[in-house]
């Protein structure tokens, strides 16, 4: 099976989503699946061009696009990073061979839309691995108003992604409930709790 993993960050970047995704990708590769990753050359902390554009890491074929790398210090810079990654990731995804499955995370928000385009144009099944819930997160922080036009538009986009996903991965039971409230089909939700990446677990001394 040919699998595309889609996220803004990937190992060796320090972002937690990238570390978890690498565990998944390498696990699939050891099971003789053809695994591709589409991510950014920029790093979680900012800066661009840090990582190679094309690379094979432990059997996983990594494709990195040259999105902007302003980092997370300012909201405007983060938004520009998101937008540039959306456009370049979509272009690169369409140029890759047809994938059987696309596993899309939620960094940046709504990147599952790229997987949705692949589903429509190439018949690729979409699996959404929800690390965050949008647009609920900006509402919780007072950035968006629940009765506002922007919220309604983003909520509509979320429902479209949820409705077209073959499977939705939830981090826990509470998140599963929120996903159902947001329009996800409960029969398509599977709970997979996050784990500690293997390389951070080291044997300790007697104490």
C-alpha cells in the first residue's frame, strides 16, 4: 500500500506531531508499505531551508516544500507560514504518484483539505488524525466568535473534511465527543491515545 503522511513538521524537527508521525511512518515502512511524507523545510521554531528537500529516513520518503519559516512568535508570521504551506503542499501532493491513503494531521489547521482534493481527483482515501479541533480552539481563546461569519465558514470546512474522511483518529473520549458535536460520523471515529516517542524513553539508573 502507498501511504502519504501530511503534516507541516516531521522528524528530525522537534515538533511533537512530527515525532509521532515519524513513529507511524517508520512502523508502516517496516511492514513493507511505501510511505511518503509531505512536510515543510522550515522548522517549528522558525527559519527556512533547514532540512533537505528530498530525503529517505528509515525507509520513509520525505518530501519537503519551501514554505515560509517565520515561526510561531507572531500570529501574522504563523498565518503566512500556514498559507504558503497549503499552496505548496497541494501542488506537490498532486505531482506525487497516486496514494492509496492520505493520513492528514491538523498542523496547519484544515490541511486535511489537501487530502480531500486527493480524494476527489485521485480516489485517495483520507484518514484525519485530529491533534487539535478547529475552529473550536480559536473560539476557546477568544480569537473568534461562535456566532461570527468566519467561525461559520471554518465550521463548514471542518464538516466537509469530517464527512469525507474514511476514518478519523481521536486522541481520547472527550475529543471524540467534541468531534461528533462538530459533525463527524461516530462510526468512523477511532480513539488512539498519544504516546511518548521511543527515542525519548531511556533506561534509568537504580534510583
